[in-house]
């Protein structure tokens, strides 16, 4: 990592460490303090509200008990006549009305539940009305000696009232109490600016509220969460709990609330305050804490930056010095005056730079000498490989041509057998050289795929033609699933890929069968080659795509191939941007597949013209051959004359032009070696002949040179290139192809069309 890229990195690193350490401590302390303050403030607010609710409940309960106590003074002695007893009771009731302003009406019910006396502030007194209250709760509830507190009701829809019944004088005394006092108690409770208290009965009915209109509307608050919770605990005789977390008021606003029950009446007093107002002191405290926390963070940042700068400055000096020394400035010295380990480290760097500077001159000379030696060795190796390849291909090419001629001349079966064996050996060597050439072409990048849309079934039919007989001869089940799909690829290169995959399947499968089929996957078509061969171990499935890798063939039997087919497949697939997949299980077989983009259906092509000379289209052609090897020229002449061609050969362009001066006929075809004597090449000779005759004579190049630059030059020239050794069959296929380019129909065989 360069100094420019790391500038400030170490400083930022330690600054972040220091700031993070202090900041985390401050944040943790601040957050804990805020949380504790929040809990304490909230608990204090709840406790205060609970105390006020409890005080209001006690005050209301004490008020009711005082009324009960005043009613108890109206008890008369039993040994008095009825008339006198009624007069005395009436006087006592009037006195009760004067002493307890909240009582507006007093009535006496005899032991049978009949009303004997009624004294009221609002109506005329009634004596001996005999109204039957025997089934009224005010009478029935007190027969067991219990007190009775009636439900709250509103007289003239303006003021709340409640009936209280006590068992006195062998009968029942019933008073009607105005609850306005309760409203006074509730209205006087204040919590902050907007806090208030209210009272509900056992059914959640609002009894008292600072807003009297809510009471007059007979509002029921049982649906509020805090009221529902308090009523549940009261009904189940459980102690009241705080419900401030989910409490809301009639408008749906969040409130902080506490409650206290009045056990004798079954009422519940609530004291609530808007949550925002209740927590306002906490918010103010939190704001102050946040401000202090930010100030602490700023101080921590300042302290962290200062400490980091003091620590990083000498380290930066070491880094910059090491960077310069590493870049070659061995005369640079690092200056660090810290009096600690960093200064010692700087001195060690300086000593190291001095030693390196002293030995650099010798090392540089040694490296220069070794580099020159390597360059010379590399050039020598390149010359050796090029010469060996060219010189080896030349005699092999001539040998193949002579074997072809010899095979046509010999009639003896035994001699033909020997010739066939020689030809098989030549073909094996040719196969190896061509495979190596294919690898070199792909590695050199001289191939340019010609993409087009074509029906895949045409390629599958060619696989049927090439391999069906071989597979059936081995006793294998052979099946190709037809496919009408159009794909986009290079037909020749794709055919080479599929042919290599099928050839491997046929070669390594000894029993069972082979199936070739297609599967559509969205915008892609997968061509699959299934076999029941021995399978490939999982750890070897990537290795088999390397050159000369063959599994289960340690003796290198050529009958199992050369170990280059899958290497060519992998390079061709990468060139075409096609994906190769492999699925295999030991003892069950393998499936190689290639994914192809789906193409558009091509327009119908006009039918090919009928051949005019199907028997021998090469007969009578004037072919010129240019090659600086006399054996190659002789072999090529013999093969061409055997096909009925008129042949003229030469070792150079000047020699050929001199020979052609005696001929009035223009050559039909040109076959030229690529590399000739005196730095002349076949491209120049072909161009000279075309210029001389002012006509584009069809031509092909033949070369034993496999250097990448030679391959690129041949590709750029536009002339087809055959690589030595060239068998007579391939040569004839190329000549037929050139004839088709001239307008003379000829269909090259499959083995000629797939050559790279």
C-alpha cells in the first residue's frame, strides 16, 4: 500500500480508537443516568398522583361516614307511644337536615317496609303514607343489618344524588344525599396545569368530574384502559396497580394516571395528568444531560485527536522513510527523535538502507547479466520450437502425400495392409500435431468466431453420421433426440465442441448407451451428451479440462485419445462465451452439456444448384504449387495428377512466374507454402500472381509454422490455411471448397469444415 493511499489512515485509526473509547464511556454513563432519572421521575409523579387520589378517596369516604354518624343520632328509645315517636322522629329528621346540608330528604320505613314518615327540603313532609317499599333494595338490602349505598342518579338532570339506607329503630332510615360535595372535592384536586381528578362507580359510570357536563351526559369510562384495569382489580379484590403505561383520556391523549378505591362505596378515584406535561421536567433534565454529553464528546474528540497526532507523527515518518527506501531511494535517512522504541526502529531502517545501498550495485549487475541470459535462452527456445515444428511438419506432410499415392498404386492385399498401417501411424502423428496446433491457435487469439443463427438439428444429424456406426459396432445403445430449435453460435466451432464431447463418450463407454438431447432453459438451449461410462471423480472434474490429462489411461493408449479434446472444448467454449457443465457419478456415467443462446429462425435459403460434374470436379484444373521443399512438391504433384489436375510447381515466386511465361493458360488454383526461401512468404506470391493475371485466383496456404504471429498474419490475409501435415483427403476437401467459392459447386466433407 503506497504512502499516498495510507496518508492519514493511521492517524484516523488511533483518533477513532481514542474518541470511540471515551465516547462510549460517556454515552453509556449518560444513557444510564437518563434512564435512571426517567424511572425515578416517573415513579415520583405516579407516587404523587397516587397520594392525591388516596387523599381524595379518604376524604370522600370520611364524608360518607360522617353522614352515617349523623343519621345514627336519630335513633329513639323504644318505650314511647307511636304518635309521640313519630313527632319526635320528625323533629330529629328536621334537625338532621339542618346539621347535614348534603341530605335533602329523610324517610322512615317500618319493619314491614311501609313508609311512615318523609321529611324533605324540596317537598312537603308526609306522615303515614304507607307506601310499600318491601321489595325496594333500600329496604331488602338492610334487613340483614347491612348498610345500603344506592347508585348515583341525577335529580332534574342537574345534580347527582345517592340514597343511603341504615337499619335503625327496628325499621330503616333512608336519606337522599346530594353529591355536590364530592364534585367540590374532585374539582379542588390539581396536578400541574392540565391535571385533574374524577370518580367512577363500580360500572365505570362517571360520578364526578371537573367538567360537570360530562357527568350530566352520563359518560361511561369503562372502555378506558386505566379504568378497565382498576375495575377488574376491584371486582377481583386485588390491590390497585398503576396503569400509567397505556393510559389515555377521553380525547385519546396519553396520560399519567393513578387510582384509589373507596371500598365502602365501590367507587374509584382517578388522578391523571397529560404525559407530556408530567414528563416535562424529565425532558428538560434530559436536554441538559444531552448538552453536557455533547460537550464531553467534543472534549473527547479533541483529546483523541491530540493523542493520536502525537502518536502517529513518528510512525508516519517511519512509513514515509520506508516507502522511499523501498522505492529505491537508498540514500534517504529517517529522522525520528522520540527517545523510545520508534527511534530505535528508525535507526535500524537507516542501517538497513546503508547496507542495501552498498550491495545494490553488485546486485543490479548480476540481475542485468541474468536477464540477458534468460532473454537469449528464450529466443533460442523460440527459434528451436519454430524450426522443430516447421521441419517436422515438412517431411510428415510429404510422407502423407506419398503414402496416399502409394495406396492408390498398390494392388496386393498384403502390401495395402502395410501401407494402411503406415498411413495410420502418419494420421496418429498428424492428429497429435493438429491438436497441439489447435491449442496454440486458441491461446494465440487468432480465431474470430463467426456467429450466426442456424438450426441445431443440422449439427445433430452430423453427429449421427459420424458416430452412430462406431457406437453400434461397440454394442452401445445410440440415440439422438431431434431438435427444431434455432441457436446462435459459430456452426463450425460449435460442431468441434460437440464432436469432441461425443467422441469422448463413445471412446470411454464400454456398455450401456449414449443419448444426445436438448433442454430449453429460458433464453438458452442446453445440448446434453449423456453416457453410461465409468464416471469422473468429483475432485478430477476440473482437472480433465487441462492438456494431456487422461483418467484411467496410464499407458497412454492412443485408442483413448490424446488428452487434448476437453482442453480444446474448454477454450472454444470460452471463445464463444458458452457455458460448459459437467455432472458425473462414479460407476454411473457422465453428462457433458453446453448452454447456447436461442437464435431467430433464419429466412429460407434458395436450394443449391445441381452439380455439373459429380464424378470428379477437379479433373482438368490447372493448379500451381509453390513450396521450397522438393519432397513436398513432388508428393503434392503426384496426388494432384492422380486427381486429373494439370500441375505446375516451383520453389519460389520468381521461379513460378518464369515457368508460367511458357503457358498461355491462367491457373485455376494456387497452393502455396507460407514460408519460402529468402524471406519470401506465400501471401506475397499469391498476391503477385493475382496482380500478374489481374484476376482473383482462388488460393490456399499450407504451412508447418505454428507461431502465433504467423497464424494472425494468415488470418488477416483472408486465404484459407492448412497446417502440415495435410492428408490427401483434407487437401481435396479444401480444393473442392475453393471450387465452390469460384462458382463451381462442391461440398467439402465434414472433417474439412471443422478444422480450426
